[in-house]
C-alpha cells in the first residue's frame, strides 16, 4: 500500500499512532525505509544470542521435577 505523506511547516511527517518506534534506513537513491522496531535490554539481547542458555531454560521448563530450590541470599551461610 502506497501512501502520500505531507510534511508540516517544520518538515515533520506523522507516522501514525504516537509512541511507535522505527528503524530508518536510507537507500543510495534517497529512499527512506522505516521498519517497526522493539527495544530490548542488553541482558535480553545476550540471552537471545546464547543458544546453549536458551536450551538450558527450555530443559528446565520441560522438566520441573528436576529443579533445585534456590536458597535466598539472606539464608546462605
């Protein structure tokens, strides 16, 4: 779907609902491409990049009877 966007007096264009995030790419011919974006934390990015850790989490979810109780720090020696 093609849409004509008109800018305001300051050269701004509305992209729809407020609060949406986009990554903008500019092609060599000047075409601007906007892709919807989601911001994640560094910890989430590292988790998603670590297949071994994801497999461990999946295994733990699939085998709840093998889980070990976690001792709170206040109760550790």
